[in-house]
């Protein structure tokens, strides 16, 4: 149980850091992140907690992909694409 708690805290910190670079500021990434973690605060079943942590890792990968794509598109826009 303690390991899951530390894993959840680590995941929250990682997502919070990643959220600084989120491309759309109107989305309010940090507010939604905190809301999702608070919504699942009451969980005690280890299997359910593992499922939520796995989903959080999936969200982390998707967010990193979105940020990379956004940076790529901006570089392409700035320096020209097909000329």
C-alpha cells in the first residue's frame, strides 16, 4: 500500500511538471489533474489503484506525445514546410 502511495505521488509530480508545457493554456491542465487525483483519493483496493496508476502512465505518454507534436508543428510553421 505504501509503494502505491509513493507511485501515485511520483506520477502526480511528473504530470504536474509535464503540464507546464501543455500547448493549450485554456485547457487548465493542472486544475483537471488535481481534480482527477482528488476524485480517486478514496480508493483502497490495491487492484483498482494499480489500474488507475496504469491509466495515469498512459495519460503521461499521451501528453508527452501531444507536446512533442505541438513543438514539431511550431518548428515547421516557423521554418517552413514544403517550399
